[in-house]
């Protein structure tokens, strides 16, 4: 197992949901096709999207972190942001919708978390979550994917917003319209679609490797600051590549939270990109590779140019 495998899981699962108004939200999506020779879009974080007769737009690959090194907006990104009128984050859940999400994260039938984990494992999970654990009653009814989201995010006492949330805040301050690329129910459906066996296996795997998360986070931040999408992809795919038992579960996770969601994002951007002047902000690894968002946008007839 690679030393950065645990954060690779966080790269994929945490970005499934970006919660507006909740700065300690789950926050980072990444991952697409595994790195290989000739793979497109291996470097860069900011790309200009152009088509004759249409105002230009931009796609920015974020890292869903509140680390000051990440939330410091580069000048090129700020200039592009200021030239647009609308922000399109990958996911946008308002504070009003939070209760609906938290309700969906719990079983609404006779099932319970104890059906999938023995008492010792449940105790370890509760201890790992610490103050982030819900009430005992709510914890008992959590779906495994909800536990996975909580486990995969790096623990931080810093209430500062993530980069994604900071962009939403800046857009609101400027009076820009915010267009989430994924609806709340679509996010929930993507998570529910992960096979239960995979949810459980990934929770167990994450729990066993949780002590590596801080070091793994540093590797991802370094790759992002270097604008190295290929390295981020390598980090994201390491667990499934290096652990045969995990591979099918990781493939299921990637299918439902990365591949399907990238297709949905590209579909949702069809009209906004035609109108132009939209700033798209999604997890950086959604940009990478032949099936990533940039490649999907290019197939719609746009010229995609790296800016930063």
C-alpha cells in the first residue's frame, strides 16, 4: 500500500458534496483515467474556453481544502474570475438543504450501521469521528457512505472556508449568479448507487489507514500547487492499483462519484458555456484525461487553452 493511499480516497469521496454555509464540509472530488503516455490535460489549473461568436469562459481546478496555501487565489485566476458573471461550482447545497442531505445520509428503514459492522468496529468508528460524530441515535442509522465522507476529510479546527466555498462567497459579494452543476438529489443518488459491499469495504479500509491522512494531504497539496494533474491522478488511483482486494470497490467508487458526475457536469454546462462568461470551479482531477471535463467540453466544439 502506498503511503499516500488514504488521501486518494479523500480526493474522490469528499468532493461529492460541497455544503454552502458549512465551512467544515466534505469537500474534494478528483480522479479520472489513470495516468498513461499521451493522456491529455496533465498540467494546469485554469483553462480558457472559447468558441467563435461566444464570450469566453473559464474552468478552474480546485483543491477542496482550507489550507492557506490553497485558498490564496493566484492573480491569473482572480483576473479570470473578475471577467465572468456566473460561478458554476461542481456541487452547491444551500444551508436550507442541509437537513435534507443529513436525513438522506441515514437509513429510513429497518437497517442500521450495526448490520454491517461489529461492536468493536463501531466503537472505533465513533472514536475516529470524535466531535464530528452525530448523536448516538443518528450515528446508529448512518449509511456507510456517510461514515466514509466523514472519515475521509482531514480533521481541522480551522473554521476558514475551503477554496470552493471562498469562491462562492466571492461570487455572492459581487452579485454573481451561482449555478451548481449537480442537484442535491443527484448527489445523494450518486452516493446511494455505490454498492453496499463497496461502501462497507471502503469504510473498513479508511478506518485502518486513518493515521496517514495528514501526510497524504501534504502530497496532494504539493501536486496541486505544482499544477500537476498527472501526479494528482496518480495519487488518486494508487489505492486501487496497489491493493487487489480494494480494486473493485475503488472502481465502483470512481464510476459513481467521478465518471458519471463528470458527464453530468459537462451536460449541465452546455447552455452556460453557450452564453459565456461563466467561471467553472470543480475538483482539479475532474479536468484530467481523455474522459475528464476539459475533454468533454472540447468535444462540444470549444477551444480549450491552458492559462495557468
